[in-house]
C-alpha cells in the first residue's frame, strides 16, 4: 500500500518582516481550543502529547503559523489536514523562519486541523499565533471522546518512512500520530480522540529498564517520571478509555541491561491497580483492554491470560455496569521500523477495532 497525499496544497516557509500586514491580527494562542495535553506558557500554547490538535476555519490561500521549539531541541513535527484531507508533516527546526506559510491553490473557504505528530518525550511545540483571512477557531465537537493509552504503537512511532527511512535520522523522524490506529478509529466513528502514550513503556517496566511505568507517569502532564507538572483530568472527559500495554513488559530487553523474566503476578496486580487509577479519574468511562498485535507464541498467550485475569479482578470489585471489555488483536508481522506497525498496518488495526468501539459507543 502507498500513502496518498493531496496534490491540492503545498507548503513553503517564508520570512515576513514584522511591519507586514500579513502577520497582523489572527488568533492568539490563548484563544485556540485544543484537545490533548497542553498548557499555556507565557503567550504560547505548549503542545505536549501525541496527536494533540486544534482547528481553524478561514478564507483565502494562506495560513500563517507562528511556532517554535525549545532551544535544546533540534527539530520536531506538526502535521495537518485541510478540508478533511491529510496533507503532510511540517518539520520545525531551530531557527525556522517565521511565519510558516501554508498555501492553498484556491481562495475559497477552508478548514484546517493541526496535529502534533510526535510524543511528549520528543519535546513540546509552542504555538504563538495563527493568522489567515477571516480566520476563526473551530471548537472541539460535542461527540464522545476516546482516550487511547498505550506505548509506541499507540503513538504511531516508527510508522511513516515516507520522508526519513528506517535507520536514518532520529527515533521520532518516523512518528505519525495522525495515522496511528486510535485517530483512524475516531475518524471512522466520527468521535474525538486523545492519545496518552509513551514509547517503550509498560505496566510495571519499560522495554529495557525497570522504570518508568505507565502508572508512574500517567498523572504527569508530560508523562515524565520526574515531571513536576500534574495533568488536570477535568480538561476532557472520555466516554471510553482504551488501554494497550504489555508489549514492553514482555520484551526481552536490549541484551545489555540485566532483565528478570516476565512476572505475570506483578503484571496483573499492577495493571489491576492502574485500571482503578484510570477509573478514579474518569468514573463514568467504559474501559477496553487490548492485547498486542506484535506478540506471538507463548508471549501472546501469556498476555491474553493476564488480561483475562485483570478483567476478572476488576469486574469482581466493580459495581453494575462497570465491567471492563477485552479485545485481542490478530497477530501481525509488522513492516514499520524496528518491528512497529507501518502506516498501512495501523489501518488494519483500526479496521479491527472499529466494530468493537462502535458497539461500546452504542
């Protein structure tokens, strides 16, 4: 399969003098209405989590983005769609001229949604202002929200090799949150999504270390183990929380760091407690536990048995209507980088999940 990009729009970067009327007006950061983990830092909106996004409606050809990254970061990526059609990623590097101008070929009315392509660990992107003719903020719809908690697969990591091939560049150069299975499912179902995902993370250990685990970072704004900022969970209320963890707990590690065998009892106990934590933040949300499409053989069986035990533990201590749901992915031979699903394979995962989540929404 081939990723198809629209040929209607193209991107170029232009440095506009401060006195130019092109940069006057527009929407300042505090007036944007994002969905995902963000915070205001001075006069800029800090985009933190994978796939965090906001929308604008405008008229004419040009949209001007005033964005930046912190000094310690070499580059990062946004991505965008126009009129419901995915365009491409935008690389933001140190010293990128401002504004970044996205130009269309038509002068009619348009809608644009802008997404952070990378995860929190990659670093933030700061949005100061966005301007265009007759520009207006698009509010987040009142449709249900699905929160997708997971690891690098949920991030859309190592999936998109259309610009940087496997083995080249930085780890996040192949990130594509827009095309990850969660956002794809949400688009199919006409609902909203939030990604709460961290590459390499598990329920009680990471892929090659003992910490951090998702329970240790979930309440932190930036998913950092030593993070001082706490996420305000009332910022959005998901109707469904999907949790896909376990691949990294069952990992053999990097072959360098000493690693104990998988501890199924610890996994079940930690996961059961994490479900309770998630439920404490969103008491009304339905919870779906997912297996891993990347595991086969005894590891696959072990994870599925653990998830079944976790469901039993949670259901036995929950009130009426609070039982968790399970779904076991079909096994997959992934063709993205370092054993991850490719963009096309995320589409396959999404197709599996659509009827499951549709049923839960109904």
